[in-house]
C-alpha cells in the first residue's frame, strides 16, 4: 500500500488513511512539533498533550510546550520550552491543562502574529498541534494561511535569515477539539464532554436523595450557552422530567404542559422532580428561559417546594474519565501522525472521533458547519439546527422525546394480548437496570404486558424459596422508577447456561407463562444461552418467538458489538483505583504495582485501563508475551526510574492472560530483578470492577438499546402473529443480538455470530481495540515496536451520513 502523503489527499469522499500500516521509531527525526492549549480548559487536554509529546518522541521529533496558548507563542522566551519524555509523566489524571491557556488580544493583530511566527522560526517549529474550541482553531488556520507573508515580512525586516525562511517556508496545523459542550460539528465527542457529564450526573444523583426525602423539585442549570448536548444527554441518563435546550425550544404553552406532567408524575407516587436547564435555553420566540423562571412557575402553579442549583464551573473540574483520557491519547497520537503526513497542499485538519475510529476531517469545513448551527438558531430554524448538530444529537433528542411523551397505561388496560419477557443472565454489570427500565416503560406504553424473570432460569423454573416475590411477574410503570442510576441487577442474575437446566424444562415454562418475545440482557452466557434456545427451535415451538440479546458485561467479550453495557463503568472504576495506586507508589518512592483485572480471556479492560491509567504494560491473552517481554519491561521500568525521574510503575494483567505467568509470578519476578531500584506489590481488583454507579454512557446506551429493541420486537411480533393468535417464527432474523458496530446500532442474527466466536475462550474472533495495543506501548516509552495507525480521513459530510450513539 502506498503510504506517501500525496496518496492521502483530502478529497470530499472518505479516503482510507494509514490504518494497518506501521511506522518505525525515529522515522521523522529532525522535525519539530509545538503543542498548545487555547480557550476554555477541559478535562482530557493533558492526556492529549502527553500523547503528542510521546508520539513525537517515538518518531524522533523535537516537541515543544507552548505555554499559555497564543499568548505564550507571542511572548516567546520561557513560554516555549522543549518537552522531555519525563516532563509529560503524571499529568493525564489531572483536570484542566498543565501548560496553561489564556486569551490573547495581541495575536489578533498583525504584529502579534509576526512575533509568534518569529518565536516559532527561532526554534524551527513548523508543525503545530492546537487543542481548543472553534475560535482557537480558526485562529490557527488564519495563522497558517498568512505564514508565507509573515515570513516575507520578517525577512524584509531582517528579523530572520534567508536560510530560516527557506527551511520554515510551510506551517502545518492539526487541531483537536477541547470543549465540554460538545458543540463542534464533525466529531462524535469533544475532549472533556464525557467528564463534564459525569460531574453533572454526580450532582444529580446526590441531589436526588435529599429531593426525595422532602418531596422537592430541583431545577439544575448546566453549561451550554449555545449547545444543549450536556443537558440533553444528562436528562436521558438521570430520568429527568423535563429538559430545556437552545436547539429545541418548547412549544408555546409549555408552562401548562410542564405542570401537567409534573403533577401526573407525583400522582404515580414519585417523590421528586428533576428539571435540567441549559444556560442558553430559549423559547420559540427567542426569549430566555432561566432556572429561576422555571422555579417560580412550579412554586406558583403547583406549590411544590422547589430549589435551584447552578452547577457552574464544577462541570469543568475534576479528574478526567477513562473515556476522555483514552480519547485525548488517541487524538494526540493521530495529530502528530497527521502533521508528519502533511504537505503544503494539505488543508489543516482536525482529529475527530467517528464511532470507535479516529478520523481526520478538514478543519474549516467543521468550523463552517458549527457556525451554521448558530445561524440556524438565530433564524429560529430549529429543525435545521438539530440536523446540523449531527446524527448523535438527533438520536439523543429523538430518544428523549419518545420517553418524555410516554404515559403510564390506565390500570387494567392492555391493548395487546402478547407478552414480552425480560431476564438477565451472567455476571451483574452496570447498565442492566437502565435497559430493564426503558424496556418496561416503552413496552407498557405500546400496550404489551412485560414479565420480569428474576434470577435468570432459576426464577423461571424453580422460583425463590427465601423471599416472598413471584419469580415471574408482570412489571409495573412505577416499579422501575429510578432504576437507571442503580448498579448491579435488580432483577437478579445467574451465570449459568440454558443447557444446564434442560431446554425441555425451559420450553415448558415459557409455554406456561405464554411468553411471545424474550429479551436476554447479559454477557457471554446470555449470548450462548440464546443461541442454544434458537438451535433447539426445531424441537420446541416455545423457542419459535422473537428472541433478542442485549450485551451487558464488563468484559466486553460478546461478538456482534464493539461495546457492551457495563464496560465503561468498569473502566472508570479501574482507572480511579489505578490513580490511587500510582499515588501510593509515588508516596512510597520507587514502587511498582502489578494490578490484576477481570475480563476472563478478553484483554479489553486491561488494555483500555492501561491506556487510561498510564500503565507501563498490560499483559493479555490475545497478545502473547514471553519471559523475554517480562525481562524487557523490568529493564524499561529500571531505566525510567533511574534516568527519567519517574518514581513509580504500573503493570496491568488480565486474569487469564497466561496459565504460567500469573500475577504472583510477575510480582515475584519484578521484585527479584528490581532489587536495589524498586520494590513491588500486587493488587487483585476483583469484584470492585462490577460495582459502582453506572456511568452516563452506560445509562444512556442502555436506554437507547431498549428503545431500539422494543421497536423491533413490536414489528416482529406483529409479523409473526398467526390466525390462531400464536406468535410463531423460526427465521434467523427473529433471533438476534443488538449491538453497536462502529456507529450503528445493528441487529445481527445469532446464527451468523456463531461463525465468528471462539467458544473455548469466550471471545469474538475479531476485536477492534487490539489495534490500540501498540499505542499503549509507545506512550509507555516502548520504542522497539512499530505503531499500527488507526485513523482514516473523512469529511464532515461522511460523518453526518452515518448513525451513531453516545
């Protein structure tokens, strides 16, 4: 494959980038890269800065920190310093930006840009990575366009030599979007958005307990002067009663509608109400809607005790989530590679996220799209504003509107005779309850009876002997209130395959309860059990109904989906624990920790938490390692401690990474070989990884999966309904797994997934995240391995034409 820069022109069609190729260490020696942050800070910027420095180090480039954004570029001096590998250590878990960010009036002037250009030329910096919002990126592009003229003017003033002018005749720019608002068109997520959502959700969860105690209503104002993404996604995740956002103002008469809705919710026994207001919210006529205005309305009309909480800059603070750290790392590495590919004819690009893929899109095309959103809102063309925000925003809004319009069915009224059933199989994972809540309410609103099967097949076949709860019973609207924010499995779950109970017994019970469609939420056991039921369809008519699997496991080892519910929460738990472990290691000086993660044979958790936690290595089953690799890692950590000034080390190991190289063996090996340089300890994280409060992603993802599942089951049941009232179908299309493939939510027949499954090790044969293994090694200073690039080049148009989900 031709990997030359000219073969990667930014055409309007999506052009495959360098994915699958290899880049050798030191292949761009002699080049210089500058990195700076500009505009508002966001969590995850430091991870991006660290990745730029270390990828530059790997490629042989000199990398410079430009402190205080454009102001530091103009001022020069100590504001532009060469970065070392060790200087980027220990920063990725910090919020904000360690190299500073400042507004700069001087850069807006010609003389200011001349000074900035001279400071860069003095250091031979002709490659810039800018991390900021659309204003910062626009400024960088203007700087790039003016660069030849600026050099000519500097030469005429004899402030640079002719040799400098010739050597630095072209300036290359690559951007990364750092913004908690997620207001930039052309990327699914901007750096900092996920962490800001976590801060909001932590606040809502905390407020909910006191609100429920006193039967209060709370109105929370969140950031989003021009974009309602934070408020919209948070409202889905926290089961908010109402949300106000700039892109979709409420219809006239919203005051009456809001009060009726809140009153109806209280009528069902709900003890609290939560309303989210984006700070830039308006009505259909452009008039502001404030949190205080909503508070006054509720107090006046409904006499509810109502309080306002303005979250403010709390949303910008705190340690970044695992997602933002990994996002920053991937974008930072790709930014350097994009600079190395750049030619004088290459337009400035921005590194974006497209599903699970890093992509390059033309910078100014994205900026122009972003400006068009505001223009549409100014013209009160809100449909166009929502469209321009992209598919992710549209899908979130559609799901919210669907759920917000649901009304509890009248008591005793069932419009469909068919019964849906839902159960959990496998180990508990955060997100299970979010699926059940959404599935129950959407199914009830569609007129179906929903049977909740407790304790997996145990409940279906034997019931409970210790509690006075019917193991298979119709679920109610109010029963599932608040489930989205709760961890574990409130339905109960067992990690046992269907075949262990006897398929004949299961078929008898499913007939007894007249189950017409079945949803199984869980991990590999759920997928395998459903496959066993489907393969027995020729023997048992009870299994000839729509059967659907929704993957939910922290291991992320279910085929047919890039992401399983629960994995994001587990990653955040592991990352948080690793931060504390690293802090302990630093405090005790020169200590290395060997940390064992869950995941069975799947190394997803170890690899991704290694990226998020800044680990020195992550040993997994899929990427075979030897005693030589272990020895080299000992040497690497010794060198890091002795020469780079880093006082701690972190090694992750997946629980089934190797039968012989156990966690204890590795700990003993490192202890012996590190004598006199470092000490070693081990930590087995265990079931802490399954606990905690569901992340925003897992709550939102579970809600969307359930909505998609109900819509499909409703159609399949109607299509499979026979004249005698039975639901019967043995088509492979009625036995599916619903998962996310890149950016799409897709239904894949279980019979097809069987062909791409390693049942012995409970793994998919193809796992997208393995391509990130080399990045983990590079960021840990393992320069002996080549980097497998994972980017493609796309346009904003390409991104908008695809479906996606946050």
